[in-house]
């Protein structure tokens, strides 16, 4: 990839992120399609920066801004921190005293050092109690460090944080993830660039010598997250089913994955009546996306594990003839392809991290629209496994598209299927904006996904698949209705999906809440979060 190569300097590796806009012309000459290059450059707009795993410590680093991560127990300052305080003429302690800084998680303080100082500013970030400190606490701390340095208009940042549980590499990775994700900003749809913006262009992870691989992993994972964020944030007149298919094609070409796009006729031939019922009202052709990553050669020689991940890919959900009304958030329904965005982001990362696992990435992409061709409330659709569905609500469209995607994935002979979907408002009522619901009849699969989510820092809560509630989906005329009673709405949605999986261990993640955030959090500006990418990658690569 142009501009992507590391370069050795002073015994450590520098990772050069994708080029800044000034360098477009240079890359237009490469063999890549210009639109792909533009897209990539836009994606990583703010990150034309060097990320360095440094053997320097906070005592000998020089630069614009040094940020020290402090747990509650690291106060009062001792050892190297006390030496650092001496080095900055006691101003670190003065800062701590004046701001009554106690190391509480998420708190910060920053001050200017003397004009003769080799470090211009010094900041502190609270990491909370070191007892029970998680990787996510460090990820968030590094994100805050990057944000305060950026706000202080620093060009170079030195991050001096503790190592988690003696895991130097994992710590380096999560610190990098926090900083990269915090600095990502999306100005694609603004006509004017921000004025007088000073950008951070160097971040040094201090006392992490030899951790170049961890930084590279972080960069790859974050590129996947950023792709997902940008797909979700883009409006529905830009990210159409065709655009999702094109994005899959870019990933396939850039990283050597196999790609199958099934057009409407091919889906018809496969009997995908549920998916096509939803697609009928749209002027835009549906695209059934199937990307496959196959490991080159299993390093162990054993048969490789095979998994499938499915993402709900509704590029806009108007509700159909059960039209979403004012106050229902219809204007936000571009986010209804957050599942598809997550699997595409994961595909981009997994293709580069090259695990010994075969991974299928699937999305039945379409829009849910109104027209004279639209499916009617009361229509009966037949899914590709032969089951009949009475559509008693056209706004429960995601499960109709997923039904055929699940039947398709089930035939691939994989060891596990995971679907991610912005499926129900009921899930947001239950768990709020930060937490996804996990439904699975398979305890082992639930455990492995939950364990991955703990490392990735994405919040997941297991919910019951209460078979008795399927009664609410009973239809007088067909095998089932597509919606049940209001109560337990995210559970009946999961039960509906379960009808389309035979024996394969399967899990469903309802990501309607965390796909988007109105608030700024440590490493997320308000907007699309890229939720799911990190957990999916960790689930496949980390296990
Ligand atoms: N895409 C929505 C679910 C959604 C709601 C996602 C809020 C993100 C934020 C889904 O297609 C939908 O409309 N679900 C209905 C189901 C109902 C008709 C049973 C809902 O949740 O209201
Ligand atoms: Mg809907
Ligand atoms: Zn929807």
C-alpha cells in the first residue's frame, strides 16, 4: 500500500499512516483506481502521522507534549515519576496539587513548562485504581492523552503509561488504538476544511521498545473501525447497496479476498423471497455480498476453523408501508447498515492480519422503501429454506433480509455464524446506547464472543432466547409472523432469526444502541462508532 511502509529510524520503527491530502498527486500515478486512493486518504485524513514504539522513557524524551498516565495508587509520586517531577522543576507536582488531581479515571490536567524546557507541556491522565485496571481503561486513557495534546496544539506527543499485567504488546496495541481512534475525524461532507488546525504528527509510546508489531496491529484494526465508521456516517444517498458491494470489491482487490456478488436474479434462483420482498420497493438493485478470506496455508497443518459473519445491510430503513413516523428517528436510518459496515471493517483488518481461520463475510444489502411495488402488510413471503412468513409489519425488515443470509451461511459448512444487526428499538430500550445484546443458544460461542468483547472494550450483554416467546410470532396463515408483541421485542426478533439456522452454532448481536453515539466519549467523537469491528477481529484473530 503506498505510504504504508515502516521506516527504521534510531532503532525503532516508524509507522507512516496513509498520506495526507497534499500527497494525492503522487499516488494518483499508482496502479490503484483514483477513487480508491481518494477514499483511503479521506478515511485516514487526520492520521498522516508517525507512530513510534520508543525505547526512550519519560525522563529523556523531548517534544511538545508529554502525557503521563497515573493510577490513583501512583500518587504521591515515587520512583521514575518523582525523577520526572525533579526534571521539570517540580511543575508536575504543582500541577497535581493545583488541580487537586487524584488519578480518578478520565480526569486530566495540563500545564505549560518553562521556555527553556525541552518539553513544552506536561499533562496527566487519571487511570482510576490500579486494582482491577482493564485494557479498556488504558485505551481510554491514551485516547484522552491524544485529545488533550491535540487541543493544546502540540505536534508531537509522548505517552508514558503503565504496562497492563506485564503484557507489553497488548498494552502497546490498546494505547495505540485509543490514540488513533480518538484522533479520527470525518470532514468528508463539509465543504470547507477546518481553519488554522494544528495537527499532531508524531506520537511516541515511551518505554515500549520493539513493539512495532503491536502498533501495526493497532493501525490495521483501527483502519477497519474507521472504514465502518465512515460507511455508517455517510448519508443514504451515498452509501447505497451498490456502494457496499463496491467497498467489498475494493477490499477483495486490495487484500486478495474472493468476492461473490449475487444480483437480484441469482437471489431469486436461490429462493430468497424474504430478502427480495424487502428489496422490492427500492429503485436501487439489491446486492447480496459474500467476501471470503482463506488462509494461505494452515501453519499447524490442521483443518482450519471456518466461520461466517453476517451484517444487516439496510442502507436506509423508511419502515416501508408501515412508514416510520416523525419522532421515530427515520432521519437516522442510514445507520441501519451498521452490521454490514462492521463485517466489512473486520474483513479489511482480518485480510491483513492473516489468521489461520477461514472467514466468510456476508450481507444481504438493500433499502426498505415505499412505492407501488412495496411489500404490503399482510403479504406472505417464502424464505430460501421454504419457511413462510406473514409480514405483519414491514418495518421489521432486517430480520427478513437476515433470514435468507442465515440460510445461505448455514449451507457453507462453517463452524460458527455470528450476525450483527441494528435490529430493534426494543434492544435500545433494554440496554441503552452503549451496550449490544448477545443472543445465542450456544454457550461456548457466547463465551468466546464475550471474552473477545472484554479485550476489545466493546460492551456486550447476554440476553435470553426464551423459546416460549415464539408463541407471539405464531401466524394463523403462515409458518410465522415477522413481529410479535411489543414486550420482549428484541427476544422475539432473535427467535425469528433462529428459525433460519439448522445445526450451526449461531449468535446474534443486536447493535442498534452502540452503532451511533450522540455524545463524545474517550475515543469516539459524536457520530458513528464502528462498533463490532474490534470484537469480530479479536474473536477471529485472538482465539
Ligand atoms: N432498523 C430498525 C431498528 C432500529 C431502531 C435501529 C432504532 C436503530 C435504532 C428496525 O428495522 C425496526 O424498524 N425495528 C422495529 C421492529 C418492530 C416493527 C417490531 C422497531 O424496533 O421498532
Ligand atoms: Mg425497520
Ligand atoms: Zn431496520
